[in-house]
C-alpha cells in the first residue's frame, strides 16, 4: 500500500467493475462507503486529499467526536471503510461519464450484466488524472465545496484560524473575543446576530451593503457597532494573528477575529460528463448539485451527498447524508440484482 504526500495510505485501483465508486473522501463520502462496504458491496473511494475543513484545528458539534482534528477523523474513517473491504484511493477525477454495458468481473455477477444490457443497471467510467480508470454500477458524488472569500486584502491568509464562517463550528472558540463581521449581503445580518450570542464586542463592517433602519435599530439594541466606512485591508499582528481592520481613512479597528459568509460552490471538476443538474443557492450565496430525498439525482445511478448538495451542512449532517445515500444505493443495487436474476431464470426456462 502506497503512502500519499500527506502521509495517509492509498489503495490500488481494482480491475473490472465495482458496485460503487464514491467521488470524495470526506465525511459524506466515507460514511456512504462504509454503509456500502458493510452491505458487502465492492466500493472504491476516490479522495483528492483536499477537504474543506483542512485549515481548521478541530471538528465541533459532532457527538462523541467533539474536538477531533479533521485529519484524524478522516484517518479513522478510511480505516473503518477498509475494515469491511472497501478501498480508498488517492487521486483526482479527470472525468466521469456513463459507459456502455460491459461484461462484469468478480465484482458483479453475470446476471447483473444482463440487467445492464437491458438498461436497468447502468455503468459509469471514472478516469483519474494519472490515467487510471475503473467502471462502476453506481456513483456517489461527495466532492464537497470550495469557499470563495470576499476580495479583501489580507483576508485569505487567516482563513480557518482568525477568519471564521460558522458560529456553530467556531463560535465557542471566539467567545468573548473582539469579533468583526465583514458583510457580503443580507445573509450577513443573520450571521451577526448569531455571533452576538457569543460575544458582546461585535463590529459590523457594512462594506457598502444596505442596512435599513429597522436592522440598524436591532443592531443598536444588541450593542452591535456598525462601521460604514470603506475597508482597505486586514492587518496582521507580529504573532501572525489578526490585529484588526484598516479603513480607507487610515483608522485601525482592532479585532482579533473576523467572521464572513463565504460564497459556497460545489466542486464539479471532472463531473461535467454526468450531466448532473445544478441550482443556485438562495440569496446568491452559492451553487450546488440538485438532489431529491436521500441524494437521488435526475441521472439514473448517481447520488450526491454532503456539501456538494447541502452547502450549509456541518460534518455530522454530511456524514448522515452519506450514510442515507449509501443505504439507498445498496437498495437500488439489490433491486437490479433481483431483476437480473429473474431475467436469467426466465431465459433458462425458455431455452429448456
């Protein structure tokens, strides 16, 4: 077993057709793979090794695993998937698309080949950036998302530490500190009220966004100070943390932490060939894959789970969504296997 540059072990791609390929090795992808592996399904997780929460020190709000480092949580998850026969392969998906029906190998039965030929059991080809490829009966897309920060000089370098986005993920850690909310739109008003629960030293930098009289009155009632002056940059202190926000007039508003609502975009690289429908997140705050109950999509044989479709899901919710999608994929495969077996019996009876 090879070891990645990040220090975690990677399996080799199997030959032939597998029951499911999971694209994305975060909480949603690994939990989906775990459910499938425990159902005795051949499953391969393709993990690019770039989780959204990599900059964070710990995962919070996850019962029983509160405070676990993100890398440690994923290490345990990979270990658990492998315990039941699943594979976790380091790599980036270059393309994923429907494939023509093919004769299965040990990972799928001859009966399922018949179903594939009848169009009831689709096949997909997943090709990696290094040229490796495999065929799957089902796909679970759990690619997560990427956060797009406001274009404020000096902001990005503090992302995940001095710059936070989720009051439930990071709020306790910034309690009673001097916090500034960098507004990006109406969602930032709600954001500010949530962070006000955590500290009484809160400044709202409006950054040219509109605040009506009612909102200003509500902020005043909660002791939230509003700064309407334009910003120049985020200032770093000598220790590498945030010293404050420099305004265009030169004034420094001292802050230790900054909170911002990011624009959240589902990761779609290499998935264009699947033709998965997408939709804008309400309020213009992002774009996601469209999905129905349990992550089912309009493309037969493809499910999505986690932040790729639920942009605001925390780790626990993403893991739960992955588990539910995995269970539904297994049920779909069981139905296809049964139809294929029945068709084979009927053919044998007809030939007798």
